[in-house]
């Protein structure tokens, strides 16, 4: 009887098991298809780029590559944008991430990708309900007094709904209205597939010298992966929200929503509903008696505080993530309220010191100091020849230093365009790279500058920076004597040890124990040998190809054979040595 019941139970559960297995199989097939689409796109882009930028110039067809470059890069950017919108998931994040890589990608691509919006169709509410209830362990009707099925916002990784806490939770937390963020179903699998594809593409990029000389693609993908994993871990976001609130606990101009930990898990985040006037709603601000220009000034100062005081920066300060909250007293006071702490930028001490040096250099109009600061930050490699850049920066400071956006609009467009072309050519000729730690910070600065300019057309980014620069210059001059004293002591120590060091070197030379490392010279000789072999292969390819073309009309079979055989030296010329790199 027990065996019969067990068999009956097994048969009864079979539809559910089959449905679960079917969903798993469908997810697996969908993941493979998604992985192939990403790699196919990357492979086509690489083949096209190699053909036009590597093969055609070696065949004497550089003009073809140059004349079609702008149109090709624009088509490539549009194709990726279509792919990102279609796939969603991390692909939208990748597009936003790459739009800040001005050091690696042409401006045509970054401008096209900058338009990507992190807004996608909402997930059906029943799927959101099922995931939220599985995470919270209770039905939504028990967890909340009410839950709005219509999302406030839908993004590529999750979506947000308004809700009202139950009487018990409201009494415990002192809150009533909340916003509940719920991740999209299966987002973990989507992120895993996308990151696997991106790691494969990064491995390809590492073999492309033009890219590898400017950026470590695998390291960049790993930093991007870390940021994405943090963004889909709502416990991490909740901790970041509390840390941000602690940073500005004594600052009346800034606030952050409280976290309802009782209704928060790794995939569900419940926060105080702090919805107010969007920072870019200038009409709403004026109706509330708030000057948008004052908001721009305070916003810029608060973002600078995050960088230079707290080293913890909100890296996604777009209009949907910042509200201007009027004070309930009706006195006209207000404060900024930040939300969405999934993307935060830590500012390491070395990067912060480099940025301080950069501000000091700009404040003192010191072009050489600005170049040194760029090298300290890691934007310019130490070996870069910077004489032309220093000259261009000197001209930049003399002509445009301290100008606001309204003043720049009065500059003759032809003059500005000519200078921009010359300055851009100078920068692109240098070995410029962007350290991974700087990317999120640049995103924050770019969004801040754009927001402030939209709030106040006369906004000058230098005005909120100037107080910091003044304090830094004062501190720099105040510590100059101490630095000089330390340098004198260091030099005295070197002079004291110098005779003993010279005696040690002479003793080793006399004993025959002094050796020299010639491995670098040997590697360069090996490289020259490889280049010579590839040049011979290229000449052989050209001769066989031309000979085959000439013989097509006389001896067709021999012409076709020569043309087909020319592929072998061509492949050797193009790809010999890739494994060694």
C-alpha cells in the first residue's frame, strides 16, 4: 500500500517536475543562444576591423580603410546599441560603461552609446510577486498592507514598486510608505552568461596591440563584473545606503532613505519612500520657491565632498536618483535626497592624491603640473613624451581658463573647433589610458556637470571647485618647508652612504662578481627576427597573389592555385607571434 501511495505521489508530482525541467532546459538553451549572439557580434566586429585596418593597408589600400572608417564605426555602434536593447541585462550596462572609454573607443562610438537608457519593459507582476514572496517567505498581503502592481521604474536588472508597510513593521520602523526593489527573475543566470561572453571577448582584445597598449581588457571586465555583482546584491546596496547616510549625518543639505531590514534580502530591497521633486524638474523647483541655480551649486559641492572628503561617491547621479526635498516647515528650506546606491565608487588614497594635484595644477594654471598629475593618476604613462601636450595646455589655460559654459558659447565656433581638433590630435597621439578605478568617478563627474549645466545655463564648474583649490594651495604652500627639510635629510643620507656603495661596486668588479642582464636585448633581437620573417611572408603573399591574378586569363587553374596558396603566407604575416604576445 505504501509503495502504491509512493508511486501515486510520484505520478502526481510528474507534471510539476516536467515543467521545472522544461523551464531549466529552456533557460539553458536561452543562455547558450545569448552567449552565441554576443560572441558572434564581437567576432564579426573583430574580423571587419582586422580586414580594413590591418589587411587593406598592407595591400596598399589605406585610402579605402580611411574613407570608410567613420561610417563603419557608426554602423558598428548602432548595431551594438540594437543588440543591447534587444538582449537587455548587462549589455545595456556594457554600453553605458564603454561610452566613457574615450581613451580606447572613437568618439563616434561613445556618442552613440551614450544615448543608451537603462529602461526596459517591465516584468509581469505575477513573476515579481512570486520572486518577492519566495525571498520574503510570506505572501505580499502579509508582508505589506498594500503593494502597487504597477512599477515606479523598470531597469535592466530589476524594478521598483510602491508599497505600505504592515502595522507591525510600521510601528517597529517608524516608517509607513516604502519603495520595494525586486530583481528580475533569472537575472543571476543572465549576468553569468553575459560575463562569460565578455571574458572571452576580453581574451581576444588582449591579443590586439592597439587595445592592450592602452587598457588591460581582462582586468577591466573583472572590475565591471565586481560592480555588477555588487549591484545585484541588494544587501550590499542597503549597506552602501547606510554608509552614505553616515557620511552626511552632520550635513543638513543631504539625506538618504532608511533601510527596512525586516523586508530586505539579497534580491528584495525595501527602502523609505523619499520621492520628492526630481532634481531636473526646474518648473517644480520654481513652484516650490527653490532656485535651480542654487540647487546646481549645492549639488556640485556635495559631489566634491563625496570625492575629496568621504572617498565614497554615488556613481550614478542621474535625475531619477536625486530629489530636492522641501522642508515640511514651509520656511523655504530644502535638501538633496539621494537614492539607488547600487553603483558606488571608492576613491583610493593614491587616486585622491592625484586628483588633488590635478586641481592644484589647474588652479595655478600650471601645464607641467597638470601633466605630472595625469601621470600620477595613471592617465598618462610615465614614458610618454609630453612636450606637445604641455604646450597645448598652456594655450588652453591662456585662452579658455576659468570660463563658464555661457562664456564658452560666445567663443567663435571656428576658433573653438580648430583648437579642439588640434588638442584632440595631441592627446590621441599620446599613450593615454584610463585606470579602471577612475571610470565610475568619471561617470559621476560627467553626469554632475551635465546636470548642473541644465539647472543653470551660466553654471561654471570652477566656482564650486575653487574653494577646494584654495584650501589645497594653502596646505601645499604651508607644507613646503617641511617637504624641503625632509628632502635635505634624505639627500644627506644618500651622500653619507655613497662612499660605501662605490667601494662595494669596485670590490665586486675586482672579484669578477658583477653581472649584467641582457635578457631584454635578446628579446628585442628575437622580435626583430620575427618581424623580418613576417615581412618576407607578406612579400611572398603579394607576389603569389599578383602572379595568380595575371595567370587567370592564360592558365586559369594555375592562377587559382597560386591565389589559394597565397593564403598561407598571408596568415603567417598577419598572425605570427600572436601566441607569444
